[in-house]
C-alpha cells in the first residue's frame, strides 16, 4: 500500500506530503489546480521518464519520495531480493532530477537504475490514465489480459510451451552449426583444419613469450653487458683486492693470541676473500660465454612476430591460443561425422515440433476456455455500467510459433443493438472506452497481485447514473486493492473512503499547489461543488444524501 507521497519542487508544488490509506482515495479540485502534477510525480518516482519542465520555476532540482508499507506480495519481495534489497518493514522509493538532466534513484537507501526500479514498481502500482486505455486498442496486449485472467493454469501451460520452444530454437542452432549442406560443412572443416595445423605447427609453450622477450632483451643489450663485465673484473682485480685481503688476514693471525675477539674478524676476512674470488671467477666465466649470435637473435625476433600474429587470431596469451586449438579440435571431430549428426538432429527436431504442436494447442484450448469466461464476465459488467445494449466478443487467429504461442487475440465490440461487432479502435467512443476499461479492471483485479491501483480521470465524458455505476466499480475494486482516483465526478467523490481537495494558493506573487484531507463537512461541500451546487443548503443536503447512498452501497459489498 502507498502510505506517503512527498513531492518537492515539481511544477506548482514546492513542498507537499500526502498520506494515503486503504480503500478508495479520491483526489478532486478545480481544473488547473494541479491534479495531473501529483500523478506525474507518482509516475516519476515509479520509474517514468523525467523532463526538465517538471522542475519548479527558479529551482535547480526536484525530488519525489514514495513510502509503501506491508503486506507486500511474494512477487514484490522476490524481485527486491533479486536486487539485494530487504523490504520486510517498508519500501521507500526516492528519486531526484536536476536541470543538468541528472539525478539518482534509491530503494531503501540503495542506489539503483531506472530499469531496476521498474522491476519492483510494475508489481507495486498499476496506473490507468484517461489515455491509458489506448493499450486496449493494440491487439498485442489482449493475450496478456487473457493469460493474466487464466492465472496458474495458463502460466503452467505457457511455461511448458516456452520450454519446448526453447528446445526447438536450440536444435535449429545446432543444425545451423553443422552447416545447412555438405558444401558449407566442408568449408567449415577446411577452416578448422587450417587453424589447428597453424597452432600445432608453431608448437607454442606456456610462458614462451616471456622467455623469448627476455632473451631478445639480453641480445639487444649485449654490448652494454660485455662492457659491464669488463669493468667489474677490472675494478675487482686491478687493485689486488684479493691479495690485500690475504695480507690483512696474515696480520690478524699474528696478533690473534693476544685478543680472542679477533677470531671473528679473521673468519669474516677469510669469507670475504673466498666470496670475492668466486665472484671474479664467475664474472670471467660469464664474460667468456658471452656470445652475440645474430642468427639466433633473428630467430627470436621472428618467432615473437609469429606469436603476435597468432595472438591476434586466436587469443590474448599462450593458454588462450591452446584453448582455441582444443575447441577447434572438438568442433572438427563433431563436424567430421556431420551427416550422421545432422540426421540425428533432424529426427530430434521433428520430435520436438510434434511436442511443440501439442503444447501450443493445449495452451490455445485453455485460452479459449478462459476467454469465454472472461467474455461473459465483461458482458455482465456492461449491464452495471449502463451499457446493456453493448456486446463484447473475443476472436482467435492462428499464427506461427511465437513466445506467446500460436494465438493472436482480437477484442470486438458493439455499442448498440443491430450494429456488427468490430475491433475496438474502429467504433468505441471515449466514454465507452473508459467504462470498458473499468469493466476489465474490475474482473482481473483479484488476479493481478498489485496492491495499489491508480485511476487518473478515466471518467472523462461520463456523468449522471453512469458515474454512479463507475463509482460502484471502483468501490468494489477497493475491497481488495488500495485505489487512488483523480476524478471530477461527484458520485466517485461521494463513494470515497478518503477525500482530498487539490487547490492553488498565491503567496508573494508565487503560485503553489496544495492538498487538504477533507473532514466530513469538507467532503459534503466538495461533493456539492462537483455536483454543480453553489454551496446553498439544498446542494449540501443533496451531497449529504449522495454520500449516505454510497456508504450504504459500500457496506453491502
């Protein structure tokens, strides 16, 4: 349930908090008071596309927050869990947007993207605007309405069908991978054979590139290395350092008997002399073994170039190239018996197609059964919406396998006796469409698992007795859903459990939109105003009686 909506700096609204409750919440007010701003703000915080014109004049940014309280549906909880968000106690949506076209979105303090936000909000709130019914004019949406009404049975059959359709698509990919004919398969075998031979003939080894680069670097600096060896030997031998250390040892030996602490010095001098002598010997050996071979250098350079080309073709390093070769061998072995494998796949495909046909037909039959029930309920609902001469029918057309099955569903409508049934878009009026949409919503409301439903002036073009019937439908829906309705009809306002008056105030040459939760007297006055009364005693009495009538109806349902 939407408990609190906070709006900051959206159009005419500076700071506004609206607390909603269970049941039917109705917002009304003069034209231009700001009813659409509130719905736009709600749309925005639920993931709607923002635009800079929403930001209040003179302000840098806007902010909207929406607080939802439990109980939450399993669908909402699971979707939040997928995003790593816990919502056991509350769900707080917060969204900002500035003049630079930037902003952030948070769910319970966690930063999320707009697409992540919609994952949750589509299961939280269902908004129907005065132009929202255009979706009913698109035949592609009809199948979803029937499927949702069909509930668990349709879901099960649809999942079984989709699983089989996935198997068909996979076997088609496997067939394509083998080549649609022998010529294509032979070309694929030739390519794989060339790739395997190129990698194997190179004889690549793990770590080879690093070793080759080290050797090449050594050769490229051979002269510098040779000069360094020469300098080291000269520095260590020209001054007779080893001989001098030996003389120092002799001197220490001659006085050791007078000072026992000299034993350690003698050992250290001996070790230094031996180590230095070994270093000189080792450097001389390295100097003698230093041999620059141009042929060997060129071989290393060429192999590195060839390795670079292999990496460009088959992978970023030696392991990736070897992995590519292994995969190519597997693919080659699979293709070498391509004709036999292809025949097996074709037999498998035929079996899957037969199964898919069965699943598609089972789904279609179940849909038609559900559609008949749905059709009867809609036609019954027409009678309570002052459309007793209207007729609704559902037509199924067969199509190729799609994600939804083999059905294309058309909704047909006739408003008057003697008029043929035609697609909605060809014959239905705005007022009829509003009632048609409300009839459908009242039928599927128990199955949609969405806790909050918003109706934004869907009663446009409605008045009188029809308005009362629409109010009754909204009241019925509010028994299982929280309903928020923006309306200009006195009947809907009279049917409300909670009434809100949207009005404009001017202060310091600035216009502000505000909302008041109406008490009993305020509710009577607003229903009287919506009825066209001027606030006199008669109009107030009429409004009070209308509210009493609506209260009696609500107790009866």
